C-alpha cells in the first residue's frame, strides 16, 4: 500500500541511496524533477545561441574549433538531460512544445546579448563557473539518471570554464583596448551570473522540499557565496575587477559582504522581458519548425526498418 511505498522511498532518501525510474516515488517528487531537469535541459539548448552567435566570427581557426566543440557539448548536455527527464514519464515532444510556446522556463542568463568576443570569455568564466558550482552537488542528486548525467556534464563544464578564463586572460594582458573589452564583458556578466543561483533563500519556494528530497544539496545563497569566493582570487590572476565596490570578506559572519542584487531585473527576465527573451524563443521555434522534415524522415525510416523486422 501507499504508506509502505512511501516508507521505502523515505528510507532510500535517508540512506543517501538512489531512486531509479522504476521505483515508486511520490507524485510531487516526480513533478519537481520533471520541472528542474527539463528547465535545465532547455537552458543547455537555449544556451547554444549566445555563443553560436560568435562561431563564424571567432578570431582564429583554433578559437573557432574550440567554440564549436563547446557549443556541441551544450547540445549533448541538453540531450542527456531530456533523456533523464523522459525516464519520469514526459515526452521530448511535450517538453519542446512547452519551451517554444514560452510555457517552460530556462536559465535567466541566456537572455543577455553577446556583442563582443570578450563575451565568450566572460560566459566561460562566469556562466560556466556558476554552472559548475551549482551542478557539482547535483551529481549526488537522489534521482539516479539526473545525478549520473551531471557527472559527465560537470567534466565538460570544467573545460568550458577554463577556456573562458584563458580567453579573458589573453585579452586582459593584451592591448589597452583588449583589456577594456574584457573588463566591460565582466561588468555586464557578473550580476546576471549571480542571479543564476535563483532567488534568495527566503524567497525560494522550492528549496526546502528539494533539499529534503536531496535533489538540491545546498541552498541558492550558499552556492552563490561559494561562487563569489571562487571568483575573487581568479579575478586577481586575470587582472580584472569584479564590479561590486562593496564586495569584501566578513570575518565575523564568515560570508562575503556584497551589494544588493537587482531582483527587479531578475524578475523581469523571468517574466520574459529580458534583453533577448523574445529573440531566443523565436530562434528556437524556427529551428524546430525547419527541422520537421528531419524528424519525419527519421520516423519514416524507423517505421520501414520495423516493418522489415516484422516480415
Ligand atoms: N533563471 C530562470 N528561472 C529561475 C532561475 C534562473 N536563474 N532561478 C530560479 N528560477 C525559477 C525556478 O525555476 C522557480 O520557478 P518555477 O517554480 O516556476 O519552476 C522559481 O524561479 C523559484 O526558484 P526556486 O524555488 O529557488 O527554484 P529551484 O529550487 O528549482 O532552484 C535552481 C533554482 C537553483 C536554478 C535549480 O532549479 C537548479 O539547480 N537547476 C539545475 C541547474 C540549471 O538549471 N542550470 C541552468 C543554467 S546552467 C547551464 O545550463 C550552463
């Protein structure tokens, strides 16, 4: 009966073991995982756009090859995550439909434009850096397929973060114009990257339950603090400044003091009114429509193969 199933589920979570697709799970657990994993998958897929913008304009063949590989990795991450979400009983078609009709969320960060090459550095350093901070603990998420997908994703994210750091380092140590371009990109991406961790803990409706279920292992603010602590020494090596005059370590609280994040901007982006929301969704919708013939051809081929097998 349900009480017994619930008790078995609770015991698995309590023992830090994993829930697998065929195990019984509370409906709310299933729903929250579908929500988080599909949002995460959509973020990877939409996240290809800001950088895809620079593939044809990368400053050298080597940079172009690296950037192409990185954007392809993001497609791969999206696919593992869609597959993980599918194990919970939602189809890929449903998730795509939710995305292109703006009924699904994806990370706020991908609604900002990428006007300069230095943005490729700032995205790698800050955006992928934030992604790693958030995702390393997700490797231990209680749902097996999600945690396992995260292991490989995190390895690739570390490479992405280093390539971004290296782009910024080279620009920072280049001509005064290049240094300024790197600083400008860091100024524009710093605050949005802090928003990636989500609302403050006291305004995060999902955190308590997700932490009790061991999907999330740390709170939004804890991870944001950890991220800032990681950036400070790296910014020094880069010779770049983090654009917050109030940023300093507080020995008494054991935390970084920082200026207030502009939550109005965050809420605007979440409401679909960020700088590039409309463009991102329109581009995704067009790509999906233009790919219809590929899906039809693949389905026809699969049907033909299945018919041959039946003969
Ligand atoms: N961008 C867009 N939406 C956000 C963001 C953000 N940066 N932060 C929070 N939200 C949304 C949540 O999805 C939630 O919306 P919903 O209830 O309608 O689904 C709402 O704001 C309230 O937030 P929380 O209660 O804090 O939500 P949650 O517990 O899910 O925590 C978090 C948010 C930290 C983003 C979590 O979902 C998570 O860790 N997700 C996996 C990582 C991920 O998605 N990364 C994507 C960017 S990294 C990359 O792809 C390279």
